[in-house]
C-alpha cells in the first residue's frame, strides 16, 4: 500500500506544479541553447570522448586477446587512433575559424594546469560570457561544496556532483597539476591542507579554484598573472 501511494503521488501534473512554483518564486534565468559554433565544438569533443573510450576498451582487450584475433584488435586500435587525430585536427581548425573561441582558448592556456585539450573541452561545455559569476559556473560543474546536516549535527562537506560530469572529469588532472605549478592554486591548497582538509577535498577545491581563475581571465580578457586575483 505505501508503494502504491508513493507511485500515485509521482505524477506529471505534480511535477509540473513543482517546476512552475520554483520558476514563480525563484525566477531563474531563461535557458538559452548554445551558440552554433559552441554546439559544433561540443559535437566534435564528445565524439572524441566516445572514440577514446572505444580505443581504451580495445587496448584492454588486446592484453587478453587470443593470438588469432590480436591482429584484428591491433588494426582497430590503429584506426581509432587515426580517427581521433583527425577529429582533434578538426577541433583546432574549428577554433581557429572563430575569433572569439580562438582568443578564449589562448587565454585559458595561459593558466598553469590548463592545456589545449582542457581549454577546448571547457569552451565546448561552458559559454563563460553567459554567466554572471564564477560561483554559478562552479555550480554548473558540480564542484561547489555541499553540507549535510542531521538535526543539530553538521556532517562533512562533500562535493555537490549535481552538475556537468564532463567538466568535473576534465578538471581533475589539471587541478592536480595546478597544485604543483599554479601559484594561486598551490597556496590555496596549502591553506586547506593546514586546516586538515582531506586530500580529495583539496583536489575538488582546486578544481573549483581553476574555474574561478578561468572565469576571471576570460571576463577581464587578460592572460593569467599570479600576482592578480583572478576570480569573481
């Protein structure tokens, strides 16, 4: 009976009322589709992701493949690598054809920790100029902290993970690199370490800091400078 009640309560009409109530009280910004050039870039980047997963799967298969099928697997790995290289070339050409994307890519790559691949993925998933603050971008990426509270007890703060998983995945290794080579992120991470934060919490905070820096660099249209506080 409880299951039937719950099922009966989960209706499209109630969901629609909830959404309408949220929009009425919170007045969220109107959703806008990505621009044509960003949509095209996103399609290319996401296709590369699919092929890289396929390549990794074939390489894993090669390690345990019978000798009779190893040549076939090796050919497939080679074909996938060639196709990935071709798509990466298309990404570079696409960015070069669009002045705004080209300049944003250049600025992002002045940030220690962010290379060309990360810059391209960021530009394919986030139109920075549409956001009013770095915090809103961090929320979109799901790298804002989330507090859990039970009664009067405040539990450990974790990563939200409600946003764009591609952005979180793309920022993970850049954040680790930035902890070593980006003075702003490095100092920030050291302060968190002294406060007793766990290693993964520090990495997640570094991911968030990188997004803040990226937003500031693009907002001010200035190359990264560790002596300036690039944030929002």
